[in-house]
C-alpha cells in the first residue's frame, strides 16, 4: 500500500497527463533517498513527444522544483523529488565497496535512485568526462572517486596525476602517496602529458605479443606495473590557459595543444593502463568537441543551467532538471542508456581520514574481503 503522499502524487500526475492529452496508466513506483520514480504504462497511440517536453507542467502540478521524465523499458518514468531527502553516507558506501572483488579499478559511484550502492570499473570505461555547474556536486564527486580508488589500491598499484589550475579542490589530496604531483600550471601539464604518451608507447611495445592489456601483462610476468589516472578538475580552464599560451609562442616553438594530447592519450592508452577523468563547469562545444566525446564514452552530468549544456555532454536534455548536490545522470561505455544516480557526500573529515589512515583502512578492507570469500566458500 502506498503512502498518502505517494497516492496524492500519482493522482496529480495522472490528472495532469490527461489534461495534456497524454494517455497512460500508472504501473508502480520505486522510492529512494532523494526521489521517487513513478512509472506509467503509455497508451501505444499516444505520441511520446507529448509528454517528454512537459516537465514544467508536471513539476507545477506536483508543487516541486523539477521533475525528470525518461523512457525506461517500455514505460514512462517521472522522477519526483521527495519532501524529505537523505544524505548518502560515504562511510557506508565505501565499506560496501570493500566487499566488491571483481574490479581492476573500482570507482565508488554512490547510489542508484532506489538507494542501492553501485560501482564502475575505470579500466572498462576507460575515460570519463564529467560536467556540472557550481554547487551541483561535481567536485565532491571527484573527491569520492579519488578516495575510493586510494582506499582499494596501494600506491604501487595506482598513481594519480592531479590537474587543478584553480588550486582549490584537488590540492586537498597532494599528500596522498598515490599522487605523483598536483599540476597547477599548463606549461607543466604539457611536460607530464608528453611523459604519459611516452609511457603508453613503452608499455605497448613491452606488451606486444605477450598480453592484451596491463592486467594480463602483470599476471603473466609477475610484475606490478601501476595504473595511472589523470584527473583534471577544470578542463575548460586548462584549455583556455593553453590557448593563451599558444598565442605567446613563436611559430617555430608551437606545441601540440593540450586538447589534442588528451585525445591522443585517450585513443591509445586503454590497454596500457592509463586513464583520464576530466571535469568541467562549462560543457561548451569548443571544449567538448567531437574528438573528446568520441574518446570519452563514459559521460556524467550533474545539474547544468540549460538543455543546450545537457545536450553537449549527454546528447540529450535532462541535466537541467537535476536537483544539485550530488544528483547526476550518466551513460557508460558498456551501456548507452541514460541513467540517474546520486553521489555520496565525502566531507573534509573523510578526506583527512583517507590521507592519514589509507594503509590501515586498506588492510581492514582486505580482511573483510577475505572473510567474505571464506564464508562464501563455506556455503558451497
């Protein structure tokens, strides 16, 4: 039996859809920490365009700031924000991640709309593009990704190259032993990207005829060649500074630009164990061009100001209707379907704990994994 509030929203949505000339029958609902999804079975003769662009009408009917309308497995889903919204706890999410063993580079992604924790394997993505305006939760999400990897993998297994030209968010992780350096100057970034390209070529030559990727190579040779993860906090600012740098360069000193180097690394680095996570506040077509989008198949968007911004990053509207503070839409390299999720909140205290006790926490997680594996074997 649904609550009185849920029944009220169902009635309001059905009534408004009818008034808009769209025929659909309520199917079921799914609740979560931030939103409730109301699923409707549409009449086959009702044009879907009649409802997809009616978000403002449905939001006004439900008396909420926004709703998100999506197609899901033959149904229409209307996501309505809950009056009471719960923070997603980083501690409980990361403890759950410790029990997941089948990932080379496990990234904590937060929770899906029904409140289930989930993760992505960065090695399969293999590069991620993130957009989100100020206050949307993008920077907190980046911190969640870095912390989750650092707590699952040792500095010998994963190394970070952090790029933060604004010197605000990623600098918090500069003492993490996984971090090679925090780059805050575009000229310095050129040198590091050139080095990454050199490493890609060296690893490709070493793996030729031996293994298809770095995971297989390490397993076959007994070596422990680390993964590299390049994290860029503000891609638009990096590219803008690089364009200014280009204007000051003499013709004979012209460098290959940062955007071209990133595209080149993204094209050839997957098997070599080098991955890029790039974020931006301003997803304009000048920054996120065709080459970038092609080579960053996994794309994530937090709240953006307009539908135009949403289409640049996701190829469709939706990000303009998000709630902010960790609410996001994403599509992955493995599944092109647009999905919604919510980031956990990682506090400054959480980050301080990661920096101070990453080794002890990793040891504890390893014990938890071994214990669970032993219990599973005992059942069979």
